[in-house]
C-alpha cells in the first residue's frame, strides 16, 4: 500500500489501512505498564497457587517443587522474551493469532485464536463456580448459581464500561492477591527462623528440617518433579495476556517491555518464594492433604481469622482471573472478526471502544460451559477442559515460533535488527530452545494419566480447525488489515 506523505513502509510491518477502512470507533489506548503487569499477574495467580500448591509439594517433594517452579519461571521468561518483540511489531488487540497469521500462516493464526478463546471461556465457568462455592462459607443458604450470576454480572459490567475501568479493577483485584502472597513470604520466612510475634505458641525455628525427607531429595523420584513441572507450565498460563492487551496500551514500545520484565521477575519472586516457605513449614507428606496451604501457614504464624481472610483472597483471585479471561475472550473475537474469520458483528464498538457484542457472547458461552460442568461433566465438559489445558502450551508454542519466523522475514526483507524497539535476545537460540522445551512437555503429557486427555481431545481439535479453515478459505486464506495506531508502529 502506498505510504502517506512523510511515512515510511517498514519490512514485515502490518499493512497500513486507508481512511475508508478505519471505522469512527476504535479500541482506545488507555492502559499503562502497571495495568499490564497486574493483568498478567491476575491471569496467572489463581486457585492453583492458593489451593493446589500443597499437592505440588506432595508430588515433587520440597526441593523438587521449588525446582519445578524455577523451570516454569524460566520457560515463562523464554516465551515473554519472544512476546515482547511481537507485541511491539504488531500492537493490536487479541494479538496472538495476528502474530501467527503474519509470521507462519493464516490457518495457524485462526487455530491459535480459537484455542485461546476456548481456553478462557471454559475457565470462566470454573472461576464462577468455585467463587460461588467459597461464598457459601459465609452465606450457606444462598445457592451457588446465584453467586455465579452475580459475579458474572459484576465482571461483565467492569469490562463493558471501558478498557481503563477493566484495567483499574484488575489492578486492585491483583493487588489483593499479591499482598497475600507477600504476607505469606515475609511472615513465613520469619517463622522458619523462629520469629512468630503473632503466635501465642511460638514454635521453634524450622530452618531446612522439612527438606530432609528421610527418602532423599526427591521422595517420589525425579519423575515426580517432571510431572510437576508440566503442571507448573499451566499454572503460569495467563502471563501472555500482555499480548492480548497490546492494542489498548499507551506507548506500546515503552510500556510492553517494561511490563514483560516486571511480570517475569514478580512471578519468579512470588511463586518460588511462596512455594519455598510452604515447603519449609508444612511437612511434604501432609501438604497434599490440606485444603489450602496458605491457611495452614497463616495459622502457624498466628494470623487471626486466617480461614476467613484466605477465603476472601481466593475469591478475589478467582474473580481476577475471570476478569482477565473475559477481557481476553472479547478481544480474541473482535480480532478474529477484523481478520474476516468471525462474524463482523464482533467488530462493533461502543463509544468508549469496547467490543460489547463480543463481550456479551463470551460471557454467555462461559455460563454455558458452567452448565455443562453440571449436566454433562463426563462428556462435553471433559472435552472442553481437556482442550483448554492443551491450548495453553499450544499458544505458547505459536508465540515462540511466530517470533522465529517474524525475525527471519524481517531481516530477509531488509530490516535492521538494531532498529527494533525491543529485540528478543540470543536469537535464534532462544525461540528454538523455548519451542523444544514446550514440545517435550506436550509429548510428556502422554505419559501422565491425569493429563493425557488433553492430547486425546486437543490434537483432534487443532486438526479440525486447520481443516475447517482450509476448506473455507483455501490453503493461503485471506487476511484483512487490522487497525493499528500509526504512532505506535515500530520505528525505523
């Protein structure tokens, strides 16, 4: 396309759009780096850490659990390093499938989008249900389905007002979770050394006594660590939400790299720190039997009303993850429609730049997935959950593969790597290493009976998406030109 006067055409940049292609309403760039960080943390920190971390320790042992989370954090860094370059090169909303469509092929982009959308739609139903069950601690007479509808209405409203309101809500939701984890790390670390000012019992210093399991460093063998590491990959899912929000971020070239670096560092400190403290205080044989290791640790250090406090924190964590998930679902449908791969009704925006129809459909399908968990738990819901679990690693694989092909094409078409606002380090080693590690994790799922259903249903779903796309659009397909703000395009 002919550039505007004074405008340069960049290698491998998104095609510029003409005035006739740009509607009067568009997504608004209203979010800062702090919003991106908390959106990513909101998507990652959920019931997995607050409720299931004890099971992780019981499977891998104290040291093994820490190693598994360190490996998970390393993989997150690899994926985020690739995501940074792509998110600035393609600063559009719901960007994962844009990366894949431009760098690999439109069929891959189409499949990536529907995988990720389904992943979060299924998660919505789970978050609402779990929140409703926890609310019964305080309101046992109120049915769970009532709380599900209340929470769905709250999250829908927060998302429907504007991206800025969503970002602010997610900031405060996530802050509650982060403060709870920081409190656990600080108070728990003090208790490990025998300092428990809140406790009337004042237990002695534990130091590293729990790490001496009596059965070696890895009481269930190193295979327990490997299986746990696979589960940790899923626990870290949500960190990629920064890419979904790229199209509604102020100054993407500045704020996206800052958010990526901060997110990886904070996840490393929060997750590994929390696991280390829990492993040091709760014996590994008992860790898998507790309903919430956070409650046990807070009671150990003498925090009053620990069960009620953690009930509130966990509900907040669930709603935070649901809030981020609903945002992601709406932007994925919006972006798919812009590409011509979903009904054009999904591109309609409110005056404040919110894809309201896409948002409405996403919340409704989320509630439908909730219903399937009740009326078809062993059939439809099992399939949905399995595909959703497979989708996490599949999307990460598409991100690192997209970065590899994006950079190669950028250089081939005359681009200068030094001119990129953000460069994935150690190219091409980093994306290749990330892809291989993720591929190994997918293959390893076949040997875990608790996760193998993800392959049984996930792989056929991917094949069906490719087949549908090729039958409808042909092998090459067709691509629209997504809107981007010219001032946020990569600078030469």
